[in-house]
C-alpha cells in the first residue's frame, strides 16, 4: 500500500503548531498574521486531514531524512564522504551531544510523537462529542505513527526524554528499553482500533511495529506472536513526488558531483572480517562479486562531497521502489540467474520520486524468525526461511544449526533490509542479547579497528547510539547535563 501525502498541508499543520506556540513566548516574535490558526483553534475536526498529514509527513521526514540518511553512519552499512566534520566523526563511531545527526534524530522523532499524541487526544474528544461520525480510521493512523515515532526513537537513541505536555517538560531520562515501552500502548491501541474498523493495512502496520518493538526489548514470544499475524503481501510505502517539498531527501546521497554516501566494505564482502571475494576495497571493476541483487553498487569508487573519501555509489535494494532484482555480475555456472546488467542502467539509491518501505511482510517475517531463533525454537523452519532468502540473493542453500544458523539469518536480514533504517537497532539488539558473536574484533557487531578511509581517518571508537542533544538540555529546565557527555551512556 502506498499513501501519497499532501506535503504542503503537512508542513503547514506542523508549522501552525510550532509558530503559534513560539509567538506567545515574547513580544519580539509577535506577528500580526490574520491567516495564522491559534493553537486553541486547532481542536476542530475540520482540520483533521491537514493535521494527520502533518503527523505522517513529520514521521516520513524523520525516518528517511534523519534515520536512514544519517543514523547508520555509526554502523557498517555506509561510508560517508560528507564534508561536514561532525558527520564524518559519526562515521567513525564518535558521537557528540553537541553536533552531527544527534539533534535531528532526537528532535524530529520527538516532535512527531507530540503531534500524533495531541491529535489522538483531540480525535477522541471529537468522537465523544459526535458519536455518529466515524473517526476510527484516522485515530488508528494517528496512533500508529505516534507509536512508530517512539519506536524509532528508542532504536536509535541511547536515552530519551519525552515531554508530551510542552508546559511541563519531563525530567525523566528513559533508557532504550523504557523508550520502547512508550511505543507499545500507541501501537496496541492502533491495532485494536484498526481491527475494529476493518482497516487491514493499518492493522498490519501496527502488528509489524509491535513485533519490532518487542524484538527490540528481547521479548521473543511477543515479537513472534505479533509478527506471525502480518498478512502476506503487506507493504506500507513512504511515498515521494518530484515536486518541491515532496522529494526524497536521499536523492543527493548518490547523484551529482557532491554525492555523499557509499557502501561499506562489509556489505560488498571486501572487508577482511567477512568472506573474501578476491577483491579489495578501492579496487576498480568490481563486477564478479556482485551476484546478490539486493546489494549492488558502482563497480569503481569515486570521491564526492569532500573530494577525498573513496565511495562506491549505492544502487537500490529491496526497500526501494525501483528495485530491479538484476545484478551487475553476469550469468555463470555459479549464478545462473545473474543478469550482467550494465551499471549505467542500475537505479541509484534514490531519485526524487523513489518510494521507501516503512514496513512490509518480509520485514515482519524477519522479526518472526529471529524471535524463533532466539528462543531456540523450530530450527527447521528458521533454516527454510534462511534458504528462501538466500535464493533471492542467488545464493545456494545451506545446512546450518545453532549459532551458525542465527548468524546466517542475521546476514540475510541485513541484505533484505539494507538501507531501510534497521542497522543501528539490529546491531544494538544483538550486542545486548547475544554479545560476542559479531564478525568484528572481539566479537563486536559494530565495526572495529581501522576505518576503511585509512589513513585519512583514524580507527573506530565506541559509540553505538545517539545521545540526548544539547538543545534538549538547554531548553528543558528539569534536565541535568551528563557529567561526561563524551562517554557513551550505554548500548
């Protein structure tokens, strides 16, 4: 299912909330604007559609523009060539509460959670005042996006502060597991409302989110229960159009002379911690290893935004609407389904109108089988799923059990969900609940040792998540700054 959004309307709704609140702070900001809607007039069902668009578009922008574009800099999905020093440091697992992606990730997801929470409260009031009017579809959608905002916040931040009442900011610092817990009631209510109103697509979206949240908390049985209910063929797209304010923000990551993103050697098989292919990072004409259609990239590296870092531009994987299922590697005895497609005919990571999956059945299946595997349950079913996914990647079937099977399941998850906003939470979860079995030095799941951009950049450091940003400490009088903000607060 693809949901097209009224981007201007969504921006207007969010802006009305923020500007109306800001103009009451000081006379300096007092603006006589007869078209502005005061906050006390937002409690009007006539504004439902435009406010709901504000919630949806707010999440879309946060998820694609902040999380997918930047959060995974601390993982082994991306090498960045951004000429912004603070973002480059994040790509070395050096994260600061003062700079880089930290504020974008925290603020944008928190804002969308507040917008969704406030709209849900108003919808309940409208429904009580007018029982003949059916608000259930809009309520379910609002709740599911509020839940996803908290869910993705939990996945990517070390800690969180959630203030649903702007006049009474919270002083409670939540751990990752506690932040996941915030998402659960929104998603559970969304599921109940969606099922009761026959909104199957929204019910599937809520089920997938619930599975994802419980998986993040290590609650394997609950994760499997919710994921197992997702309907085959389900998908939910974040949709874009090639118009101002409607464009996919990832377009610049792979287009033009100032492109910014390249694939990490982990995902090309060119890293020494992974299976070798006979090629090394920075080689040219890397064609033969590219047999998996889910992970395709330019055959030679180039430098982009900073004119320095070698980057292999990414092509679209399964989470992107122009995915072709083709390979640069030609057909061979080892890969009879390979297509030998000219790299010039492969779609770069994103065009302005490329849609990105928010959730789908394949993702839910990965949640389900990981939950089974972590319970040591039904290895035969897990193996069958793994071999099904290997077939998608033109890989032969394997016979595995125990930790080797779990490791292969994780590799297939990484390929199926590549550049979909999952790598940070996946690596954090495996570090928390299955430490020591990662592919890097010391069994780390996060990259260690020398960064691929050696010797220009130094070795990786130790951050695995993004902290509460300085803006929250400065704007929230109930928070105390950490004694040592350069020390990671946890997994």
